[in-house]
C-alpha cells in the first residue's frame, strides 16, 4: 500500500477486517504525550474515520459546509498546527448574490462557482482534506459527526461514516422557509442554490416555447406566460427585474408572437418592498416596477399553491387566485433538520435558530462554533450583567462610581455590549459619561458619583437598541474571517488575552467578540439602474450605482478565474444579448 494516504490505508484495512476497528487515541499532557490504543466495534455498520496519525499533536478541525462562512474560514485559516477536514454535499463555492442573474442567462452558472478543491489547494501550508458528504447527525458529547456520502454508490452502509473532531465549525447555511404553505414544495421554484437558478432558466424558456405552439388559444398562452414571484426582499426584487429585462431586451426579438402576453406579478405579504432598505429606495423601487408594468401586490399573503393557480389573502381578508406558468418562492430562511436536531441536544429546542455567543461559540457546547445563516448571535444584555459591571468598575469598593472608574471600563463595556455604542450614537452623545451625567441633574461631569440603582436607571434603555445581525453573505463572510483569525492566534491569545472584561466571571476573554461591519447593500432594479445604501446612510440610485455594483461584485469573486468569467459574461450580454437556449 506504498504511496497511499493514511485515510486510504485505514479505509482499505477496515474493509478487509470489518469486525474490528483500531482507534488511536492521543492524550496530550504537559511535558509530552501519552499514546494509547483501544478496540471498538463499528457503530451500526458505519465506517469510523480518524485521520489522526500516531504521535500527532495536531488538533482536528471539522468544517461543515462550503458556503460563504465556511469558505471564508478556510481561505483565512493560516495556522499549520491544525488537521482540517471539510465536509459538504457540494464540492464548490457559489457566489449566491448573482443567482438571479443566472436565471436569465445574464451570467452563466459556471461563472459563479469555484471548485472547493481548487480553493483548498492554495492552502499549501495546511493539512486540509475535503470529502463530498452530508452530515446528518452531530454528537457534541462524544465529539463526532455522522456523515453520508453524496455519491450514489449503491453500497449497503458503506456510504456512511463517522468523523471525530477536537473543534467543530458548523456553517451549513439554511433552507427555504415555506411557512408550511400547502403546495409550495410541490409546485414552486426556489432560488437558493445554483441548481435552482438553472432549473428556473430552463422553465422560463419552456414557458415561451409552449406558449408558441399553434394549437393554444390566447387565454392558455396568457396563463403559461404568467410569472409569479413570492417575496419582496432583495432576491425576489432582483429576479423580477432580471426577468423583466430578459423579456423586453431579448425575448421580444425571438418570440414576437407572444411578447404582449407576458405578465410578471410580484407578491409581498408586507406593506412595502425591500423593508430592510432606506424608504427612499423602497419608494423608488415600487414606482419603477409600476412604470415597467410589473404587477406589484403588497399586503398579499399566499395561502395555497396548486398546480394551476396560486391563492392569496389580502389584508381585508379577501381570497383571490392567480393562474400561473411558473412560481418562484423567495420568502426567507428556515433552519435545516440537522440543526433542529442539534438544537434539541443543546437545550435550544424552543429557539428558531441555533444560538451562539459573541465569540460564535454554540451555547451549551464546548469547542463547537456556528456561523452564517444556520446560527444567530445571542447578544448579552447589559441589564443582565449590571451588578457584575458595577463590581468591576468599583475598584475601591466604595459603593459608588466616579468618572475615573467609569472611564477605565468604558472600552470594555462598549466592546462587550455593542448596543451601548449604538444607543449613544442615537442619543448623539460622545461617551457613556455624558449618559451618566444626564441621569444626575445639576452636577458637573467631574463630580458624578453613581450608586448601582442610578447606574441601572442610566442604562435602562440601552438594551432596546439590540439588533440581530442580518442573514446575508456579507455577515457570513465576516464571521468566517473572524473565526479563522481566532484559530490562527489561539495559542498566542491564551497567553496574552485581548478581549474585554468578562463581567459574568473573573478574568478576560481570549478574543475580542465578533463585531459586524456593515459595508452597504445593493438592490439591482433592472434597466441598468441599481439602488445602493452605503455606510453613513448614503443612498444612491441610478446608473452610477449600477457601475458601482459591477465593481463590487467583480472584486468580491472568490478567484481571478470567476472574476474574469463574470466580467466576460457581462460584456457578452451587452454585445450579443442573453442566451435563450434551454441548456
């Protein structure tokens, strides 16, 4: 077996002797290591994979997922002291913000994906391996993950295996939220993966080809060419804009007999489109869609989808039906089954999504981290720790806080509780001292002395400013980079902690907590017009924002290969138009 990797040698040995598995367990202790071996039978006929070699001191890091968070973590991980195993059912990274462009041929599907092995190959300094498999169970107590091969091997039990870990990084993303609406799973298209975008593209072309058949009446053609988009968020709005441009710039030339029968309907349960954007962008988007002839219906909640029509309920309670040729469902995220099962193990069964602390550590688990759409940061409230904060600041145990004592912990408080900084910004205050001064009238800043009850009153409204980070690619990428930086400096920061005061106990946190930096967001509205909302509440709408969108999305591509392909696709679309073939 010369020339084979440890994993290949281990797997071949196990297949030759399936009755017993030889496990090497490495116990590291100060001053050296103790190596012990033990025998264990296979678990329910599943392979047990352990890539630790004898006498290896490397910690095993298992990464679940190759989306924005997982890929960002892998790209930024530099510490060679880890043995990294990547597990994901898809062997590529997809630039998901461009999926609406893929649906109409503006950008080709292969231009927005990068093979994960190509990304990992660049990490030559790391001991890193990828396996195309889906994790279906996490056993945090025994530090194991149970996986199933994504390949159709037709082997009985051989496609399932177990991987052990020292650190687990969960970045599996989320699935589509159907809100248990009848008929959605059976009759609607989703826009979550590259395969979804390709399927939508084929269906759009199929609708036009079917509508061009000479045996159909105009009423039947109208039904086939009725495209319905459910959800007025960024994805739904961008797809509606892309489809409108595709129809008016390319389809009209190829299907002149049916061009006047096309109708695009956008349904939104809320009162407005793009609720997370500035009101100026929301108003402009709604007015533009109306000018373009897109049927915009706000306040319309979908209650049922059949194979022929979609039923909606207005705020007045009136039920109406819309016949359709294709429905695209884009209404937000739901938690994957594996995460729901893991949440039960960790005592989070009553939550909607997996909770982590500000250091991305899963609450209730050791050495398990979660990031991206599958998790949310359970931000600590100031009022929960107000007594501990007071004790830390009151170094002389006088029972009151002076300005000097408050100033010494201002940085730690703002770093540990970002809602404090946000509250001060909204109040237009330069520091927390101004907030404390406001709580005591007719005193100078230097003479302030607060007891714990006065401190509680001063900070009583701070927690109202708490906001969850949005489930976007931007957040996931920043979380991946942050966690990789933590892993890179794990040993260094254990010796020299850098984080803020741990008000729930003695000592200091090893790292500074994760802080999301909002770099802006875009909403392409079609017709070479894009709305941009950038930091500082700066809003730009028009063609200049479209060019900014081109620049940002090209620069954010994961490799020079995908960057060149995307720019080439944009250029090709301007010169030759969009491809309307079914392939």
